[in-house]
C-alpha cells in the first residue's frame, strides 16, 4: 500500500494571511481573479474555501448568462483524489457502486459509493485519465475512507485537491468559447475528456458540470491556474460570458435535477438514524444499475442494493414536483397577497401530502424556475406515487398558517435541453 | 364534418393573432393563421438588418404578457425565456443620474443621494401601486361585461366588479380612481420631490400615447404599464431572448404544436360574408379560403371599415370606429453600434446599460417634448426609452458590438406642413444629437441607423396612424368601450366574424389577453368545429 498525502494548499497564489483572516479559510487558485471580479465583497465558505455567492448584485442575471450565453464558475473547492496503479480499476470497481469498468480511458462517469447496508455515502464524478489512473471528485473529505480500503492492492491514492484548479464553463456558448482554445472540445462527447493547452499551459477538459446545460470543466495544475484563467477570460470578451456564483449555481442545479449533499440527502456515514439515510434507488439513481445482473463485481453495498431492488423495499423515490400555478395563485390571492415567485432556492424540508391529507413524502429544494415559469421542487415521494402526472400537495406557510397547494410529479431533470448532450 | 379544410381563419400573425390561433387549435379547431409579411410577429419582430445585428424594429420589451398564456400554451417548451434586465439607468446631460440595480437597498441609497425624502416615498409609491394593480389586474383577464345588455349574466358580472371595488380600502380605491382619471404628474407630485425621479416615473405615463405627463389620461397609461409582471415579479419588464421577435417565434412554434397552420405572404383583401354570416376570406392574389369562423387580429379601423363593407354594419358602430383615436406619436430609432456608449460621470462603466435607459431628466422635459406634438411637430428634444439589448442577449450583435433600440416620443403621425418621408432622417439626427449630449462620442459608434416613424409603422405592419396600441389607451376607448360600446366582447355584428387585436379589451402591448379572451368567446360560441 502506497499512501501519499501531500497538502499543497499553501502553495496557492495567495496565502490566507494575505487576506488578513485569522481563520484558515483558503483562497482557491483563481482567487486573485475572482476577488477582482466580485463586486459584492461577499464570500461564502465552501469546503474551507472562499467562494463567491454572486459577482454582482443579481444572481438571476448570472443565471440567465448561463442559460442564454455562458458563465464561468470556480469549482476548485471540490475534493479531488488521484487513484492510480495496476489495480486502480479493480479497487474502484469494488468501492464505487456504479460499474467503473464501463468508463473507458478519456471518459468520466457520475457515480456514488455506498455503505454495506446499501445507503449512500456520497456521490461524485470519476475521470478515467489514463489506463491505470483515475481522478475522483467529492463534496466532502473521503480520502481516509478510500485509503483505508486499499488493502493489498497495487493502488496509490493521493489527495490532489489543492494541486488542481477547476473552472466550469457552462451554457450554450461554452463550446464556441472553449473551442477557440481547445479545438478538440467540438468533438468531445457528453462526459468525455480531452487534453489541450490554454495560453501554453496543458489542461484537461471534461464535458461535465452541475448546471444541466451544455458545459465543460477545465482542470489545470494550480500553479498555472491564473494563466489559464486569463487565457479563458480574454477569449470570453464580447461573448456575453459572466462569472457566476453559488446562488446562480444552486438555481441551475435544481432545474438540472442534480442533488446536493447535505441538502437533498445526507451521507450515511454521519447519520444518526435511517431517516437521514438514502439508498441510490431512493435518490432516483436506479439507472446506474441497469447492468447489475450481468455485472459480477463485489462492491460495497451490493447485496443490500440487490435485496432492495428484489424486495421493493425502497421507502422513497426522488421526483420532480411542479406546483400548480393556478392553485398557488389562488391560495395567495385569497389571502389578499401577491403570490411570491422567488427564484432563490430554499433548501429546507417541505411536506408532501396526497389528496387525503396523508403525508407521502418531503421536498428538500424549492425555487421559482425562470425557464419553466413554475415553482419546482426536488422531493421524494412514496415509490407507488412516483408516477409522471401523479397529483400530490405541497405545504406552504401563508399568513403564518399552513396551506396545501396542488402539485404533480414530473420526470427529472426539469430542464433538459438537447444541447446538453448533443 | 365540414368539407372545408379549416374551421377558423385568423387574419394577422401578430402576437394576438398567434395567441388566438394557438388557443383555437388547442380547442380543437382546424385553424389557419394568415400573415401578410414573410415573418410572423406583426409589431413584435426581430430582423437582421445588418449581418450579425438583430434589430427589434418595433416592439422591444415584455411585461404585460398574461402568465396564463405562458402556461396554457406551454410556451416554456418552445423556448420562452424572459431575460432579466438587471439595471435601469436615468441620466442627465450634467452627469447626475439614477442607476437602479436588482439590489433593493442599493436602489434606496441611490435615491437618497438625490433626495432623502424620496427614498421612503419610493417605497410607499411601490406599495400603493402594487395595491392598485392587485385590484385592477383581474380586469385584464375577463371579457368586459356589457352594460347595455339585460342578460342577467352580464348584470351579475357588472355587480361583481362593483363589489370588488367596494372591497378595496379607501386609499387604494381613491388611488385607483386618481390613476384611471387623472394625470401621472398629479399622482407622482404627491410622492416625490426629485425632478429626475419624477421624469423617470412619469415616462411610463406617456408611452405610446398622445398625452403629456400633465394631461388627464396619463395616469391611466402609467397604471397600464405597471400592470405587468416578468418572471413572477410584479411590475417588472423583461427582454425576451432574441427580442420580441424571439418571443413571437416561440408563440408560432406553440401554435403549430397545437396544430395551427401559419401561412406567410398572404394578404387578406376582404372577409367573405353571406347573409350576415362570415364564410371565409379573399386574399389579395384572388384566392378564396373558407371557414365558418373568421377572426381579425387587425386594428378596429381595418377590422370594421376595410375588411368588411361598412354598409353591412350598424351605423353607430361604424361611426364610433371612425371617431376612434389612433394618432400615433411614437417612433423607433434603432442603432448598430461599434461599442457601448460612454457616460463621462461613470467613466468606462457599461453595466448600467443592462436594461432600460431613460432619457427624460424631468417632468418639464417630458411636458415640453409633448408641446411640440400638440402643434403638429416632433420634439426637438425627445423622450427616449433606450435599450442596448445585446448587453443582455449577446446573440443580438457580433462580439464587442451592440444593437440599441430607442423608442422615441413625440413624433405625431400628422405633421404640420411636412411629412415623414421628408422628415425621417432629420428625426434620426435629432435622436442621435440628443443622445450625443448624454454620451459624448455616441455618433462615432454608429455603424447603422434605422428610423421607423409612425408612417412606417402603418405602412409596414398596418397599424392605423402608427398607433402602437391599435387605438389610444384613453378612458373613452377602454374596457367595455373598446373598441366600441356594445362590441367589446370580441364578436361583431357579422355572425362568425370576430376581433382579437389590441384594439379590443384590454388593449395594446405584448399582452396577448385580447387573443386569448377572444378565443374563449369563439370556443364558447361553439366555434362551429367539425359540424
């Protein structure tokens, strides 16, 4: 077992003390550029890094830049692990629930890993960068979890989180913009990888993202991050491309039907009871296991997952909920109020009922969607109710009391433009 | 089953014709929409007048569009996208300005900079307007009841409106009446002291109308322009992806998805009738098309005086339509620009251009601009509602370059001792030199200019006298009086012949309500579908 855990974060272009903070909130490798662009002076903390909520006064303006032109997002705070060695594929095939053997070199795969009771620990994207080399991303620290399970395999795992800067370029103009710099992106398929150079610096470009739109992510060694940012920024001038922050990202990802850890589900690792645990089937990821019958892997959680599928013991099914606009307007109208239609996502629990007033689920992310012109929610309902068009009710607080408003179940993602995969 | 291929023919592929045709097709009628031009949209079109530069020739922004239409016609499936205008900018030539963003607190600070008094006045004004709009808005979605009818249903509907008004608090009731009958200036003077702020707010009270801010009637225009919403936000305006032409393309796709057929390049010469019943239309090329329902999306003058023989109609209707005020006063001057204009007080900043740019530094400025129109001439210093739309939708212009739409007032249709063919380019020069005073060097940015006078509006898309609302938004021609007493319910004296244009209730702007409400009436009347 070879373990290598080098934390290179302090080699970031701006050391934390430069910012004058006592707390060790770190800048990302792009901070000198993102901080110059952030007109609000406000930052969130994301995985111990400074992340812009928005760059100017309107998150919705940034949102529309992504849906109508393109936006640039600094996604560097993600955890990143390089997993390499002769047994890397074998190792990951046993660790990850989705079959990583279906991900050839030059491709990426959205995946999840489970505990032995079949509950989700986390989700992430794994890139197959070279025959014996993978790069796995995650939202929270997982180094110990993976490292401790290497055993006698010929695998090295390295935390490269701070060695790599990542810029997401998302939106209908992302291909036009990136192809000026990395021409091969024009032929890179959805979840494909390609190598190229930006401003003389080698980069890897993946056709991935968290917006549900046509989009790419650019991966660069941290010391070269600013050179790449500048190259990208120069190429973006005049194209209507804006930097966007977390607030716009959260809007985009709900429309895209992409779940957020600690909002739409929790890691089973740290849950106190099963109400805070979810299986991948419950989260709507059964598509990951279509080939399960023909796949002979022993992976963590396999038996529990098979039992759940065979015995139909799933408690929930993640679904898209669309609020009935007429009923919503009626409820607020009758109270003498202007029906609020707020684009900013609310990441809280919303109760879901059936027609008889029985609680049949709960929603975890809610917003007014500009591209759908409806209130939408990511929510889980009882599996027997997870049918397209199924009528349910969502509970709102109107004038300080609860009101139920009609809603119905739709297929996820809510917004799925052809260009995303075309 | 009728042997004719169509149940309904809609004359005019403007937004109301498209909305109407889409609803009729959705209701099961085999529907044909006829458009004289080679592009649908009527006044809501976007044209590539210079390679890579897309001009919103006429109509340029969206707010009053009824949300029901978005949902019922499933417009989001066809690309409906109301892009946010994140800024509003009202400059003076002296370097004073108001710049509103999406940040509420910052906007109040911006007003405080000019007048501490007006900051909370602005809050109060916003709240009071919201309350009035809340009360008035339901009228936009109802067929006006007929006060001349003895039908109990009509009387009940009238009583319903009465009881709704009675349920308002006194302040809201009074504000509503003041807006409906008074001037924008009187209303705004009660709230604000800042000239710049008042000029800005009063601008919404004159748009498209031959009134000054101090004229009775401008209150109604002000209220009308506040009744909309965008993206669920009360009173806010948006810029549709691809301009308003982008929006009407969405409408056309929706109409076709419901089964409506759209035929371009088809000018309707007249409506065919037999024994008081519409039977179809005759095209300019002599083709006759038959259907039991014929709907005119054109303005009342064309609907009643040109498409049919007025002798087939009651005298009082003909007389009222002849008297109807059109008197267009608005023009468009559209520019292709090589860069963004420079406002010296804000250095090289350009973020303030992400939305409306209001050239009306005071109420007096607007009133003086109106003075010229009263005497048959165009304003030497016009009111301009500008929008550099490519700052919001970069697909409208090549990288780094821009299109700028300028709505200009006042430019009366009837000029004293001249005509618009003679004055067109001089109007363009007037607008350009006005902008030059605010943005020195503006002229150097101009790559191309398009001047669209009321005469051009009438010639190109057929709106009488170039009135953008298909008939003035004046109280005597509103609600159950639009377009004429007794004929506000989208029917006409000719059986099977209907009206659905902006000359019917509720009126103009890209609202779609006339098209939708008319379709409801046609389908209620049986639509003579598949009989």
